[in-house]
C-alpha cells in the first residue's frame, strides 16, 4: 500500500488530510522532526504545519519532545498503538449510537426505494441487507454474486439466522439450507431472464433485487413490505417447485414442463425481465418481442 493510500485510509478514520500526511511523515521518519521538517516531508504548508501538529498531539497521535536546548520536535504514536486506540474509539461510538439513535429516530413516514446502477453498489447494498438479518435471510442468485456475500451470510448463519439460499450453479461450500437450481440449468435460466438475477431479503423487512449481465448491473433496494413479500415468496416458490419436481421421474417432469400449453405461454418471455430491469426509472429500452421456445 502506498503512502497516499495510507493517508486516504487515515482520513476515512477521521483525520484531516493535513493531519494524515503529517502523521505519515512522522512515522516514516522514525525520529523527532521539527515543524519545518514535517512540512518539507509531508507537503503540509508551513503556514499550517504547527496547527496540524497541535491537532495530532491533541488527539494523542503524536507527542512533543525536546530537540536541543531551544527546539521542539514531534514524534508519532506507534502505528499499532494508534490503530488500537482508533478501534476502541470506533467501538465506543458504535455502542453509544446503537442505543442513542433509535431513541431520536422518528417513525418512518415513507417507504424507501432507491435505484442501484452498477454491480459494486448492488453488492454493497446486498451486503447491508445480509448484515441486518436477525431472524431469517433469503437469497437467490448465481455464485458470482453470492460469493462476495458468503462471509456475511456465514456470520448470520452462525448467529442463529435461518438462512435459505437458491443457487444457480453448484456451490461447493453451501450455507444454511441451500437448494441448487436443478430442474432448469443455469444456462437456460440465464437465457430466459437475460441476466443473473440476485434477490436478497432479510427478516421480511428489506430486500435488494437486481440483475447482472456482463459488466452491467441494475437493481433496487427497498423496505416496502409488499415488494419484500414478493421477493421472499419468489425464493420460496422456487424451492417449492424443486421439491415438487423431485417427486416426478426426470423424464415425466421434463415432458410436462416443456409440453403443457399454459406453461409454454408463461415461458415465452425470453429476455424481457432483464430488459425491464435495465430500463430503470424513466428509461426507454425497447421491450423485446416474446418468442416461443423451451424454457426452464
């Protein structure tokens, strides 16, 4: 990691840019520096370097030391000690806010729905939903999208959350109650949907629904009970279909699934789900023409 990356991470933990640069300069020196030397090594302006160093001393990240008879130098708190202190302060703040924030929060007057426009934001919001689960967690998706969530899902499972997963493709390390999607291959489902659909719902209270195709992704986060209910029932319905399919002989189920007229009609919307998802709010992506054909 470069020094600039270290500076950026320290800023994420509450230091100003000048404070982070000055602290990194002190750490890199390993010996007391005066204000002029800190400014020269860090790029902090000389006009503000002593104010910056005073702030570091105030937060306990640096100390003043005597440098000769008339001079004052500065030395950094060792990085391990600084990180331990920041971790303690962060944990204390989280504990305090955990009890204080709910007391000041007003009851929600509206239901939240916000759009997610890329894969990174889709997975980040999905991770938020997984982390929030306390009683039950439903997931449906392809391994490429479930894998980045797996550590959080395992943690939820270990904490007693009832985890239910439908995966479109084999998962060598399943979590909770995992059901591989078998009665249609992932390739067939991908062709019909036009995207790798991801559904994550926690506690019947919030959900992320999105799709990924190539490098693009679209989706929504919502705490609207109606949308969350549909997301949960989508996963539960998929599992029910698998359990029913397992009661048929493979050839009998395949014949029923591909020849029944009502089912063929339902399966004639190849690509429409992904096209609708990609349109987003106010979008104008053309609606693909339905075509007949086998679908899983």
